[in-house]
C-alpha cells in the first residue's frame, strides 16, 4: 500500500507532463524541434524550440508546412534572432502556432505531419 501511493502520484504527474520535443534537425548551428500542446477546451498549439549551439548570434527565418493526410493544409513562418548559446521555447518566447484549418481531433489523429519547408539561418548580431 505504501508503494502504491507514490506510484499513482508519479503516473498522474507523467500524464500531465508535456510531450517530448520532436527533433527536426540542425541548420547552420541551430537545433530545431517541435511538439504539440493539447490543452482541454482550447485549440491545439504547435510549439517550436530553437537552440543556437554556436558562439555567434544567428538570424533565423523558417517556414513550416502543416500536412494532413499528405496534403498541405497550412504554412507558418517564424523570423527571429537568437543570441549565442540561447534557446527559444514555444509559448514562452512566442514561437507557437494554432491551426485555423484543422480540428483538435485531426491534429491528434496521427495523420498530421510537420515539415520544415524553408530555413535561412545566418550569422547576424542580434539587436
């Protein structure tokens, strides 16, 4: 009985934990990842994570394609400057998108794919 309560508490915490980041690759020193956030009663949000692994600031311009059942449904763009060694995360730094064309059920179905369709990463001093 004593072991059951901590295990149940751990299981409850894991159920509430956000999904892990899905790695999309490195582009000129910037690691790009994403994950979906499905809050109850709200639209699903696509969160981006950008990590500058270099010792120089980087200007980043991305285009993300949202595909449903193999067809392009929507595209999102992100433009920013990331200081050396810094990470920009999802909603905290304004890198999240909400689909206006797909329902939460369609996003959760597994038929939705994310592709990085364009990336332009270059050294540039951040303001």
